[in-house]
């Protein structure tokens, strides 16, 4: 059975096969037109980022993966919504029979960790064994 869990700390220090990077290919946060598109796309763009990351991880036979709180920084997406969308997208992937065994939500502080723990404890996550 695969697990979804939170961990507080530096995502780069985690013992996982893959770490999702929330930046663009130049490793810079978005702004300008990129930021405006991101803000306008809302939850569908964010859920798609998780789905795409997980599809790429599956293609590489990744067994453990860590996600940061995507979009909470420069994009200022509401933290509770980010956590809910992340848990739902990852949970759906896990429920699809994924080969990934461990999904980590790397939380950089207590506030972020609380939001992710609340999302994991929500009824929809609980029915998935989250």
C-alpha cells in the first residue's frame, strides 16, 4: 500500500527518488504574462501540474516522490486550496494503481504542514487511506 504523508523541512534533504521543482525550466519563478496565465488558470492548472509530474515519475519508475507547496510563493495561491488540490490529485493517482509507493508533501514551515495535514485528514483523503 502506498502512503501520502507530510514532512517539515528542506525538500532537498529528503531521501526520495524524485523531487518536483515548482519553477520553470530556467529555475525562476514566474511573473508578468506567465504569472497572469497561472493565476487565471486556477485549480485546473495546478492539478494538471501534479498529474503531469506523476506521469513523468511513473515513466521513470520512480518509487518515492516529494512535492513542495506549489504556487504558494510568487503565485500567492491560497495555501488551503493548494493543499486540497495537491492531496486530491496525488490521491487520485495513487488510487489508479500507481507504482509509486511513497508520496511526500514537503512543508517548509508549521503553517504549510497544518494545511497539508488538514487536507490529508479530510473525508475524501480518508476514504483513500490517506
